[in-house]
C-alpha cells in the first residue's frame, strides 16, 4: 500500500531560509525548495517524523491539508469540509485555528478561522478550543492554504533546557548560525558569553550525532492516523547511534548563575562530558589547548541608552581578545546593533537581519580565508 503524500512546510526565521534549506538537503531531501518563511518538501508520514526529529533549524513542521481558491466565507467553509481532517483530528480532540488574510476578498481572519473550525469539527467531532492541535489558514490573493502543525511545542524546545539565563537564544537560531558559519560538528567551538549554553550545547550535540528531537513529544503523536509501531522503528533508525568525538566545547560567562544553568543543561542533554563551562569575563578568555576552531557568541545588546557606553566597551574588549589570542579561529557573533559590531574593530561580514523578539539581529563573522 502506498503511503499518502503531503506537501510539508518547514518553518524558518525569515532571512535564514537558505541555511535551513542547506540542512534539509543534507538530510537527503534533495528536491527541497526555499520559500519565504521556510522550506518546502514533499513526503509521507516518515518524512514528517524525521523532519521533526532531525532538523535543528526548523521552528515547526506543517503538513498541508489542502490548497484551494475561495473568495467568500461560504466557499471557504464548503471546500474546507472536503479536506482529509480525519487523518489529523480525532473526535473530541481540542484544536485551534489561526488564520491570516492578505490581499483577498475574505479579509476577516477571525471569521475565516471560525468557518474552517466549523468545517473540521463537523467532519471529525473534534472540539474547537483556545488550545490544542494548531491548524493554520493562510489566505493570500484569494488562495487558501490550510495546514496542520505536526510539531506541537516549537521545535527550539528540545526538552532539555530547564535552566535559562538572561536573554537566551533559541536553539533553532543557534543551530542555524552555527551552520551559517560552516560548522558541521567537526571542530572545537567556544562561546565566551555563553549564558545558559545554547550555542555550546547545539555544537556539542551536532558533533556527538545527537538528534535534536530525541527527548520530546510531537503533536503528530496525537493524530488519529499515527502509527506508533512504525514511528518507533523510524525513530530508532533516525536517531542512530551516538558518534564518538574527541572534540571539546567551551563556554564561559561572567555570571555565576549562567554557568550553573549551562552545566545543568549540558547534563540533561547528555553532553556534559564534552562541555567545559567556566565563570570568566570575556577579557580573561584564552583559547583551549586544541587546534583552532570556531568562536561563536551572542553578546548582550541593550535597548536602554545608559547601556551604550558599557556595551561599546565590552564589544571593544571582545574585539581585542579575538585579535590578540584567537589567530586562526573563525569568529562570529550575533547582535542587534551595527554600531556595536563595528566597535569590535574586527574585519567583518554581515549576514541578513533576522527577527528576534522585537529586535532584528544579524550574524557578523570574520571572512573565510
Ligand atoms: C545575550 S546573553 C547570552 C545568551 C546565551 N546565548 C543563551 O542562549 O543563554 C549575553 C551573556 O553575556 C554575558 N556577559 C556580559 N558581559 C560579559 C563579560 N564582560 N564577560 C563575560 N560574559 C559577559 C552575560 O552574563 C550574558 O549571559
């Protein structure tokens, strides 16, 4: 029996679609295509499972239920009823519909969401709710795209990080920035302002061949069409064995709490043996006793005017440390302000801006040799 095939949308932070595309292709989806906001692939249930389990850069995995034209709410309701809802929603399962409308005759997103929810409930007996499985409706130029979220919690929630320091970077972003710097798990990585250790942990997991989704549940496990035995087999195969690595991953931070959090997170993620965390200021950092690797960090960036001088001083000090002690290393950092990047005095290339909360951040990196 052939498996049903779906269009699958892998969401990425805008600006990082090409980086996610690169990762997706590395996992064997060679026909993948980058589109605004993500990457599209085609596949069946095992592809949906693997994408959730393996992709470090995707923020969620959406499965397309259907795409059709509708220029009135009644048409939206009628055509929505024809979609394969029963694969995704069980009777009494809570679900929520989120709609966006752009340049379309249907312009009221609340009304659009309500019509689609009614159609899905009528077909399956599932219960529209504030919460539960998420259905996304996008209406653009009168074309309706309806998708089910197969991930549940956003995928940056790997399931290991309970301790968070100030202003953590999402794991998905950390992984995409590592990949942007060319990192594939084959060099030492050092983060001298590591906070709760996100960059160091992602790097260590990549080197150890640990899949990001190994420790969490996914929304697709609630779908009525879910086949737990087939998933268990696919999961075992996808997770593979742990790779041996002699590399070490180094994080430091001036804050004691950050170092405690980073160590606890590394422990839970099963990579504490590969990671070294120490409380140090950036000016005290020296390279580890290993061949040069990658220095990637996410220094503080302030929004308050009073922070400016102190921040510029910190970036200047960071630039000096890099110049004086890290010859031969590739260096990158993520910040929201071009002026702070320039304060390092380093020769840098800037990547496109990426939304991060209310700010836009960019990866700045030293040019490749
Ligand atoms: C934006 S946070 C990093 C967050 C981290 N990427 C994470 O995911 O948790 C910036 C970090 O820089 C640290 N920091 C600030 N000034 C420092 C200095 N002079 N030396 C070392 N660390 C410093 C702060 O304690 C904070 O943890």
